């Protein structure tokens, strides 16, 4: 997979590099949401400074937010293509995304241009269809988009409506992602799978230190090798609402999980908050030491070692909504701070 990744990355560097470059400073205050259909992106700026971009190039198999930055303009996501010193595994890990590894037997999680031709018959693609609304504001900006989850036959299985809310203040950036999935003409089963749901891939400095080389398999048995941490610059540590630290966070439940570390001399904490109205609450954490940080409420059997099982389903025409908040703080991890953020999120009036 690594050689395929490097080949694909060289092809994509021009496309995605152009999409996230360009305007980075604007004089306006507040949160600006700026559609750029010609370049297949929507820029998000806070007080004139780039925060992230919603991008949907034809070379990716789902729309993503990429890159993500702190209030001090430090990038917390792995590069695409990866930069010097970053791992080159898992080419489908780009920015912040939402998908799943087993939807009626179709894999939406692992799809990328690095997938072999013979495996693409098992892969799904999420295709951006429309920017419904883009609203800038003094305190927050909002983006509403619509996408289709397509099977390998290019027929839509699910309709996705996602509302993003972007906020920022001194030392803080946050994203609400509220996603409603609607089954179309057939019953949809999200068979329990470890590959899901809301995921992000962080930069090398936020990986857990001392990680050994490992090999991971997806549900179809495809292997991905992850090299050992190099250089001694990884500083990350997980902490969950249930007090699980480091690698022990993986496969456990919690209403929130924080990943903290240092970018240079700057402390950074990324907290993902689950919502009590979400399916499968409290979510399982598919949080790996090599920098993959995901909340997976639908993979109960895979993540509990068979102790629990969900196999979440949607009948034709029915919907489910998933509500998450991602908070990026320029400070060390604090259980009290994370719990306060969770209580605020859990009590807000959300769709």
C-alpha cells in the first residue's frame, strides 16, 4: 500500500495543494465561509486567518475537511501527501471525514485511488452534490452540503445532509458536524465494523510515542503495514471520559476523547465530543497510536471483542442523525475542561 500511496500522492499534490493554498488572510472579522466551486472547495477563515477547507476533488473518494489548524495557525492534520517525517500508510486517511467500512457489504472507509482495480467492486464512494447554504457571521459560520453514498455500480444507497458549524476564539477552534443519512430505495445495514465513523488523521507530532511497527487488516483481509515511530518527536496521548489513557483508549466507550501533545513548544488538545442523542451512544473509540483518531458508534461487535452487537439498520426512506463536535484547544489536556465542553454540547438544541 505504501508504494501505491506515494505514487498516488505525487499525482494529487498539485490538485490538493492548489485547493488549500491561495487566500489565507482576509481583513474581515468573524467566521467567513467562502464557496469556491471552480476549485471544488469552501474556505473557512476566522478573523481573516485560514482554519480549514471543505474540499471535494474528483481524486478523493469522499469530501473532507482539510487541513485543520489551531488558533495559532499550526496544522494538526497529517499532510496529503504526507510531509517529511510523516507516515505514508492508509492513503484514505485525509483530514477529517465521515464514512463507514461495511454498508450492505460495501466498504466506504478504505476507498482511495490506491485500491487495486480488482478490489474496487467492493468499494463505495461519497460524492458531493450541492452546497445548500454558506453563511458567514460574527460568532459562527455555517455550511450545509448534500452528498450521495454510491455503491460500486454508481447507484445511490444513502443521501447525506451535513451541517457544519465553525467557531473560533483566542486559543480555540471548533467544528460541529451534524450529519443525517437517509436510506433510499433499499434497506441499509451498517454491519458492525471497526472502520468508522467520524475520523481524522493527525500530524506526526500528535501520534503516541514509542509505537512499534504493526500490520492492520480491514474487514476484507487487506493488510496495511504501519512503520515504527521515528525521530522521537511524537508527543501524543489519548484520554477518555472514562479515564482511559494512551493505547488503552482503543475499543472502549466514552462520551468524549481527547488527544493531546505538542506542536513545537505549543500544547494542543483535540477533543471529539459524542452526543447523547446519537445512535450507539456512548461511542466506541477507534483511536490508534499512529495518528488515526475516530469515534465509531456502529462497530460494537468489532470493538468490544464480540461482547456487544448492534448492526444498525435503516429502512427505505428512514433517516438517522449523527452529531459530533471537534474542539481544538491551544492548551494541555484537562478532564474537567473536556467534561465542561461535553455538557455544553449535550445540552444545546441541535437538529
